[in-house]
């Protein structure tokens, strides 16, 4: 199976709606966020397709978002998009 970013348009659209509605981020506009999401999804797809035997996930992340593709019995993997929320006041 050859996966593409377009296979996950529904998941990307949902993440973009959540970003525009709930996430306060002064580093990326919604358009920049979508571009970043697409790039991360491409990396997650590559990690998923080239994973070692016995592994079930492909993961890609940056400072704001984590994308996980998980193997299923269906025609395409599950796609989880998680926001890495943090506070500038958090102690290191």
C-alpha cells in the first residue's frame, strides 16, 4: 500500500479546525500550520512505510504537533494528530 498526504485530508481538516478554534500559537498562522502538518504527515508516512518488522507505528513530531500513524486491520492506518501544549512558565 502506498500512502499519501491526500489519504488523510479528513484528519488534516479536523486538526486545522481545532487549531484555528482552540490553539493559541503566535509562531504559526493557520496557513503555516497546515504546511507544517502536511510536512509532518509526509514524515510519519515514510516512518510508517519503512518501519521495522514487528513495529506498528510511524511517528513524526515538531515542537507543536505529534502525528502518529498506527497499523490497523483496515485499508489505511489510523492517524492521530496531537498538539504538544506547553507553558512558558513551566520549570525545566
